[in-house]
C-alpha cells in the first residue's frame, strides 16, 4: 500500500521529487521484505516503520510533498521525504542489530544501560550483547542469554574513548596491559607527535640508548610495518594509530643539526614519509617547538605534507608557538594545509602565558575563518589548565644544535649560560 501511495504522489508532483519518493518506497519494501531472523524481529521492524509513518508530522507526508511542490518549494518536499527516509533507515538499522540470535547465547550482555553511541544523538535505553571481540546486538535482549551479564541500570554505556594524542607506543612494549588508559575508558590512542615510532635507524636509535638500556628494550624494526608486527606479536589491549613524524624523518636523514636538508636529503625524507603512509600512518605530524623539528622551515614541511596528501593523510601539528607568536604559527599550519592540499589538525590548542589569557577567542575565530574559506582544519585540547614539557623547548634553538650531548656541554659553559639568559 505504501509503495503505491508514494508512487502516485511522486507522479503527481513532478520529476524533482520523484527520486526521493521512489527511494523512500524502495526503502519501505527493502525493510518489509528483508529475510526475517525471527517473528519478533520482523514484528518489531514493521511496528517501528508503521509508527514512523503514523506520526502526526508524517501522517500527511504525501499531502505535504504535493503542496510544497505545487507551491514552488521542492526543498521543503525533499526535507519531509528525506526525514522520513532517514528515520525508516534508522529503524531498519536498529532492527538489524537485534536480528541474529535473539534467543541465542552471547559471551556478554550489558543490560538496562543508557547508551550514548558517539553519533551525537541523545541517549537511549537498550541492552548490548558481545560475542568474542565484536558487538553482536543492540536492543531489547530480554529473551537472550549470555555467559556473563552486567546490570548497567543508572549508568552510561558508550564506545571506548579515543585519546587524540597519546604517547604509549613504547610503553605498550614494556607493559602491554595499558591499565592507565583502560581505567579511563580509553580504547583507542593516536600517537606520533613530531617524533614517531618509525622510521628507525642508527641516527634515531643512538639518542635513545640510555632509555633502551635501562628498560632492556631493543628496537628491532625500521619501518612502521615492522613496529606493528612487533606490537601484534606482544599483544595490545588498545587500538593504536600513528602519524609519521616530520622530526623523525628529519633525524633519520640529517640527524640533530640546525640546517636545511639538501635536495637529495629532502628526497630521502619524502621516501620515508611515503613508506610510512603505505604502512598505515594517518598523516604527517610536527612538533615545532622541539629540536630537531624546530629547525624545519615551512617549505620543508609542505614538501613532506604533499607526500602524505597523496595517500589521503592529514597534517597534525604542535605549532611553532602557543605563546606570543601563536597567530603566525597558526597561519603557518594553515598555509601547509592549503599548499599541500590536506586537512589540518592542531594538537592541544591553548594560549600559553598569563598575559594572553582571554585571547583564545581570537585563535578560534581565525580557525573558523579558515574553515569558512574551505580549509578542513580542526583542533583538540587537553582538559586541564597546566602543562609540562622538556627543558629544550624553553631554550634558544641554537643551544640544541647537534643533539642532546652538545646541549649538555654548552650548559656547562658559564659564558654560554649567560648568552642563553640574554637570548
């Protein structure tokens, strides 16, 4: 009946509305004719579709489509049909989640919780079933059974949180339980801020030797694929994604020297970025307040970001300044995104220093202006008001030229310390 009713309305209202109405009727038929997994699932689905169609706002959907089309407002007709179609699709999707072993056995059922699913929708009441390491069903599972059941009454049930910037890539090799993350509900971590777990070679491994010796850890990989194989072998409770760090590829080719790469060296760096992207890196990252990344000029970063762009990656950055020079640093990040043609993510956005308190509105306005102009740029923040980082980031860049050992040697010289204070 619905099919003929909608088809008749579509023919009356002209070609602009026809595709939406036909799509809607097709969805209705698809929902009603889907192979039933059991009388209860089929009955529930039919009930939900009929309930949507019978709502007051949709009771005269065909009239609304005809009226708005004849009145020269096809956009309104599309909105009515589109909203109906969306809700019917949602009903079918939800019902399919319950389809399966309604009366069967699962490994785990979490009952009576309020589900917040991460889509931005309001919470809803439902049970959640798990089989193995996969969600098996969401819905009214009162007839289902499980080896283990949890009563979540009065509690929120949600997917695991994503840590947008963590640094657990090495920690997981030392202790793969990851209790500090899991106890916070974090099940996915993105890592690789400027430095990354790969590529690795003698130049990148040498500065880590005291740390590696202390924890009796061996770096036996050179590529991101090699690291993932090592991690999979040891096991991890977290999902891990990583950027390839522009500092990492710079150090692998140039070392810690304060100079621009030669054309040949830049070519080698681009090859390393390409290999990491093929191995699954999410994009290129930078941490431009730390050596040796601080020595990278904008053109160098654009050249590397262009490689990441070819593979659908993004550019994520701890900007060159979060203090007095933050606005120029923000402009640099956006320039890299535009010229390399890839999205931009600003790591842990903040305004540093008491004199700058209250100026975040200017930073946010600049980001919004870039978004309005067509640049895909976003930012993340950490939810506390203090920060801590390495001493080298507070020293003039020249102090760390050549690496940590040369930095320490310079700090022993009273004359150089006096120059550092002056600079």
